[in-house]
C-alpha cells in the first residue's frame, strides 16, 4: 500500500450511516464534521446509492475535500477532510 493510500484511509472519526436513506447519511456527516477540528478526516460508510451525488456536491459546496470514495457490494465509503 502506498503512503498516499494509507493517508487517505486514515481517519480521525468514523460514521456508520448504513441502512439510512437520503438525506440522513449526509445530515449525520454534517453533524459529525461540526464536532471535528479543521483538517480532521471523517470516514463515512453508507448504503444509499444517492449518497455518491450528495457527498460530492456537499464537499464542493462546503469547501471540504473528498479525499477518496469507494463502492463495493453496495457499500459506499467516503473520506472527507474538514475545511
């Protein structure tokens, strides 16, 4: 595993939003990000396919960085660095 991948997978907090439908994964992620300091990384796990669109748009609009996103067997994982 490369350093860049290891850094992207590291996180300061993790949120499991599995089983929640849009917009709950995003709303819970926003609440969790509010508790974290600037520069912290939040990993979010979701099962709602709409979360892909939501997290991409949210990161862009809110100024956060979407470090990485994965989709495997209907499970979506996102790593967001707080602005």
